[in-house]
């Protein structure tokens, strides 16, 4: 099963909260050992889905990034 989560600082560590639907479907309980695959999501990729009403052309955005106008 695949999903996305936000990391949280917990003491000196970083934790990941497993979404409820995954916990329920996989019947995960507290203190249970689990395996997972970790992939860092690029900020641009995560922003893109949140702002679906962007009217700017993708090529124009990428060109502006290449020129250093957008960080």
C-alpha cells in the first residue's frame, strides 16, 4: 500500500504519522514493527497538486526557474 505523510519532530528524532485508513486496512497496532519504503517528495511536486487552478503555462514556469526568477 502506498501513501504520503508529513514528518514531525519528536524529541531528537523525526517521526511519520501513518494515516488512519492505512492503519485500519493493514491492522497496524502501536509498538508493532513495520517495513516501509521511503522516498522524499520534491517541494514542487507537493505544491503542484495543491494549486490546481494555476493558469501559468508549465513551460513558462520551468523557464523562469531555469533563469533564477523563481526559487
